[in-house]
């Protein structure tokens, strides 16, 4: 269902583009490089996750979810000729009908935080969710101690809607999360 998405230059030297199964090598490298940086905010990952085969399987699954209209995976890459993956933005759990909603997840490589890439990438994906996917809202959650991610969401117009105790199993324990949403438009569902 989600097929014709464009790429966006979100900052000089950085391109946000749809992810494909061909990105497995670059994504595996990015996850290995950022393993410690992401550990406090991610679920436990077995060793296979950090391999090319693990990322190939994962990207194939995301491609199938994209094809059926249930996810839209994006990669942030350095537009320097090498195309290193420096971040990920995913819309998952896409629901049609009267809800017209999706869940947002994202990360930026440790070497590239603090450059405004996350807000720019999230803003571009929100715009696409509105204009191309026809969604009404996007939801995002952060571990309560992840103030950097909370600042990104606030910059992008997300509003705090509540706290979910023991929401996700992150970094070896059930963690409380703050939940946020952004209303994209007030169109009537088709």
C-alpha cells in the first residue's frame, strides 16, 4: 500500500529515505556502532539482531508490513557518497478506519546527536504521515528518563497524553513510559 514515498534532505549532508531490504549491511553496521548508545532505550537484542542476516530478516518483515499498509520504515543516511546509516525513523502499528493512527519510533547515531537531525527527521515523517498516508495522529512513547527524546517530541509538536506504568520491557526491565501524540489534521476519515 505504501509505495511512492520520496526522500528528503533534512539537513546539509543528510538524507531521509525509505528503508529497503538492501539496507541490511549498512543498518547492521549502524546498530553495532551504536549498541551502547541505544542500550538504555531499546529492548534486549540477541546477537543475531546485529548481523546482516538479522537485519535482512527484519527489513524484509518491515517491507511486507509496508506493502500491506501497516508500517513505513525510514533511514537517515549521510549523503556523502558512502551513505552510512546515521538514524532510523519508523511508523508502525498503522491503523486505518476511524483511528487513522501510527506509532513513531526513532533513533540517531551517537556521533550525530545534538545536530537537530532527530527533530528534522521526525517532522518530515509526520508531514508524510499526513500528506501521503492520510493519518490523523501519531503516538510516541519514551522511557520516563529519556529527556532528550522528550525534547525532540516537544520540538515537533507532540503533546504529553499520559504515563504508562510498566509499558515496555526495555534494557532488562519493565519500564514506565511517557506517552505523547501529535494530531496531524482534522480531516474526516474516508
